[in-house]
């Protein structure tokens, strides 16, 4: 029996291409694993009315960890149109499978390392090393949303906050509400993850990304929790940055930041910004990590126009696979994959289209496999 059971979820668009590339690299480091395919994505929404079929949830439950490719995120209306005719009009609502998996498997910490590889032509600056800790089970992604707002909900809010009356003059269907709901437990566990990472990796600071001067209740809860947890880590400095100002500072002085911690939506935004600092989505990898299970993925979307063309940069997925085996405890093969990617980038022979070259997805994977022999 193999040492690990890995759920293998290619998903939509270029997901298959980049996952095949990652598999070459995992095979090259001789990972002792059995791979269990899981159906996920648009095809299953269209045919079955569920982008994350029950059989896939079963595969996840029976595995140690998952590697996930990419997924389309259509709007409610677009998704409804794509349903097979026999499924139309049944009130089926599309929810993003990655968001569903994060919530149902309690994968609360989305970890996004943004480290520049030397000589990457896409680097904004050399020597950037920022890791984003994004909370992914609550916040604005809780799915508590209304349009129109039911009358009883409106009345209750108005009873507790007269600012609600400002919206009474608008017709019901013209007012929408999305709730940013956060818990002390949710804040605490993501902040603790960020500090534990900083401690284990000798990072000098942790920055809370919030807007607590405006979002006083949720942001205030996050800030209070940050202050309390920070006292447990006296050797690590901490500060709070407003999300808007931080977008400017990160472009100006990225080397001043080491670990960022944020709630769901702010973490989503800031992690794309950090990804672009170090080469964009072709390099951005994520781990959605809980206390018992984890799903690793490239941060990029499905790039549908390149699907099946063997064209996109697979390094983000190869790095996600590297994070996955590191999480499994395979430290040395993980280190070697990172080193091999660094060699390939620095040698400048293999360059995918995002990097200004014409190396294909599979050739880039082969280049990493070749470099593995030298690290
Ligand atoms: C991400 C993505 C997802 C998110 C989408 C695909 C639902 O943008 O992982 O950053 O918003 O979390
Ligand atoms: Mg995102």
C-alpha cells in the first residue's frame, strides 16, 4: 500500500495541463502515493447540478490531502444558464466548490507564500519574501447575503441600528446586503497560525491587514485578538495596516513585510497583490490548511481560452505540490522541488509565455524534472 492517498482534482480549464505537469515532478521525487481522481467543476454543475459531487466529497474524506487545479467562478445568472435543460428552473444555486470545501472541511488557513525567485523577469523587485495567512471560513464569504432584504430582517436591523432607515426609500429589489461575520475563534486561530509560522521561520514581524477604523466591530474584534495573541510572541514585532494603504506600501517597500494576516476578503485581495510582486499568477501557490486536512492549489483561475493547449506556466501548481508534500512531512523532496524551480528560473532557458518565452507547460515540467537531478 502506498504511504499517502492523494485526492487529485484537476477541475476546469487549464487545470488538467498544470496538474499533469505537477504529477511529473511528484513522480520524479518518487513520492510514494496513490492518486484518487475526483470530479469537480463546471462540467458537473452543467450535467448534474453540483460542481462538487458527493462522490468527490467521499474521495476527499478517504484521502490524506488533496491537490486541486482550477475552477471557474460564474455569476449566479451565468451558472443558471449553463445548466442542462432538465435541471433548469429547479432552484439550483451555484456555489464555488473551493469555497465549499474550505468551509465544510474547516480549512481555515489559506497560506500563500510569495517569494521571488532570483532572475525571474516578472519580479517587481528581487528578494521579496512575504507569506500571506488568509482566513477562509468566515468574513464576507460566509454566504449570508440578501437581495431583496426580507422585510423582517430589515425591521430587526433597523430596530438595533437606525442607520438602516437611510435605505428605506429604495425599492426592496434595489437594496442588497452581504454580511461580514467574524468570530473570536476564527480571528484567533488564523492569527496564531501566522505567529507560529513567523516563530518557526525566524520572521521578524507579523502585519494585520484590516480596516478597523471603519469596520469597527469585525475589524475591532480582529485587532483586539491580534493585540492579545501578540503578547504570547514577544520576540516578533507586529503592526496593523489598513488594507488600502498597505496596497501602496507593498508596492513601494515590499521588503519591509514578512508575514501578513487577514480575514477572508482582504486576504483574497492582498494575496493577489503579493503574487504579482513575485511574478504573478504563474508563480502563486496556496495551501488551504485545517487542523486535520489540507487542499493545495495554484492561486490562478482556469484560463479557459488556453485549456488543453499545453501553454500556461505550471510552476504555481508545481509549487503547490511542493507545499503539499512539505505539509505531509516530506521535507527533503519539498526542498529539492523548490531548489529545482529556482535553478530553472535562474538559468533562463525555460520561459513560458507569461515569462516572455515559448516553453510549453509540459516542457517546463520536464525542465524542473531535469533540474531535480542537480539539487
Ligand atoms: C482565490 C480565488 C477564490 C476566492 C475564488 C475562485 C472563489 O480568488 O482562491 O483567491 O475568492 O477565494
Ligand atoms: Mg483570489
